[in-house]
C-alpha cells in the first residue's frame, strides 16, 4: 500500500521525503522490521521507540513516523513527524489493513469485571446460530474456530488490526472484543468502527497504571464518548456508573438491570450449583450459570444479541445451552462430597460477588473456605481490601501466592494481612506455596463445604521473577481429588 494512503487520516506536523512510496508492512517493534516496512517510533511505558529508529532503518525500513526527528537523517528515507505516535498508529494500522471494521460488526465490552464472560458468550452464541465470528479476549483470540494465543486483554494497534483484517478476510460477520482501560488510554483502538459497546461495572482496579479511580473511570468512559451516532450502547443500570458512562455518547443507549425497570430486565427465580432459573423480559429460562453477577452478564448478552437483530426467543434458546467460560465459577466436585470453585476473581468486588453466589446456592449448609492471593507489581491498594472481602464471606481464608512477578510473595501476603483486624486474622492462615495452600483447603473441607480458589481462573502458569512456570488451579484440585 502507498504511504500516502496509510497516513491520510492522521495529522502530519512535518514531512521529509516521498510519501508516494509503497509500504510492505507497518510495525512498532523494530525487531520485526524488514525491507520496505514503515516503523512507528512510540514512547512506551518501558521503552522509547525513538532509540531504535536507526536499527529499523538498518533492517530495511523505508519510512519512519516519530514525534522527534533523529539528529542525523538517512538519505532516501521518508520521515513523518507527528504530535503523538501512540495516537497516530491506530488509524495508520486500520488503513494499512483496508479498514477491517467496515466489513464486520464489531462489539466492544468494557468494565472491571465480566468482559471475558460477555465477549466469549456472544462469540459462542453467534457461532451456535451459524455465523463465522471473531473473538478478542483475555483467554484466547479466535478467528472462527482457529485459536490465536493472546498476551494482553486488548492487543496493540498493529496486532489488533492484523487480527481484525484476518477475521474480515475469513468471512467473519461479527467480532466480539474486550476493551481494556489501558487500550483506551493508549489509543490502541484508534481508527476502529464499533457497531456497539457494552458496559459491565466499575470497581477499583489497575491503580498501578491509572493512579486514581477517576482516571480509570475516564478511560472507560472515553470508549463510549467516541462511538458514532449509528452505534448502540448496552449499559448496566445496577452500577452507579452505568449512566455516567453514556453521558456524552452519541450512540443510542439501552439499559439492563436485575433491580430496576430497564430495556432488558432480569430476575433470579431459583438457583443451584448447576445453574439457575431466570426471568428475562417476562420469559423464564434455565441457564447453566450461578450468581447475580452472571445473571447480569447474561442480560448484557441477551440485550446485545437482540439489538444485533436476533429474535428474543432464538436468543433465549441458545442462552440456555451456553456453558461458563473456563476459569469463571468453574466447579470441581470431590469424592468426599465437597465442591471447589475456580474463579478468576482478582478484585475486591469480584471476590465479594463470587462468595455471594456461593452463599446463595449453599444456603448456610456448609463452610466456605477461600484460597486467595494478589498479583505482584500491580495495584497494592486493593490487596488489604481483597483480604477483607474474602474474610467477610468465608469461614476460613488461606492467603497465598498468585503471580508474584518481581515481588516477594510474603511481602504481598503481608500487604493483604495488613487490612485485617486481630479478630479477623483468627480465621486466616497464610501459606506462600499456592499448591500447598490448595491442598490444605481440601484437607480442611468436609462434606457440604465449598472451597473458592480465587485469582487465577483460566491461567495455567505462575509468573515468578519473569518466568512463567506451569501451574493450573483446576489441575491441582483434580490431582488432590484423584480425578
């Protein structure tokens, strides 16, 4: 593609060289540069891409987009200076890949909790309806049935548009995508056309990056602010920020709720460990999910599918066949008669929601034992709050290691324990080794009890000092149970 076509939707501050030259590929990583490529130098949070401009040229780059021109310019290279490379890369990437979101119906899901569940269930639902569908999520990306491993909730703009381009070329009609607050703040979704957006909820998370809850909220809200008047929003009326998110959107706003009058209204009629009976817009349906948080997620799925033109009765029929996402309220039953729940809950609100769901089904007929930790090199402020929520909803809590990354596990545990009173600590033990923590919980459990193993969910590794070691909570439970 000609460079002039790639840059036509961005503002260029200064041009040196010919913009009519052909570009073979676009990259923000100099290590991936080859002959005929365009290199975009970005000031990242860890590395400044401007340091690698000459390296990119040495590898064959013929054009450079940057915020600051190098002191020495190479003859024959086209240099384009922009005010913000991070903001420019999205529109360039989507242009290079021939505007893939003009060819698919893209739905973005954002919020603190529920993004993976909602995006994945929409993907499963529309595939069950016979469509080719794309999924971009925390667990895995899919081009219809082709799995593409993922490293981030929302990929960088280059990777994202490459994926979307492949999805469009494969004939996908719909794409369901998790939109993280980082991706909005870092302009990774710049240049994309969304058919709709979904807001789940907002509680404390990612303070290591956003610094304040207000900054976090503004990052989420910015997604809805940029939607077009032809798009729709499905927002959670049960969250105090549900209508805050839509204050400045041009999109048509629809609501869902378990408590108030809404476009998509739900109510839990009965619940069990294998599912619950819901009333959705005055129609009863049994679903294979547990808890108010999942009932809320299913309302968002239902509402979105209806707004995409599907008949309500067809949507409810498929909804009744869907199963929980891996690592989200994932039950493992022991021969001794107790149940273990593996869940990705890694925020105070998520832990409270999962424990509430467990109590709702259990009805006080057994103990609840929670195994929980907190990730290293992330928001330290939520650690004591996570411990408090675990203690509030449990008879026994074992605080352990999660993904310590480059922190010492015991230091993280101490941060969690600091949020507890002496009385609360009486029902808490700490075991650094996560495997031993899970084994201990199983030793303490009796018939009718429930163990919650929280924090890692679908993850099959532990991140320690930069190395990912194989570790799977569900695998450990099955070993202990002899399954």
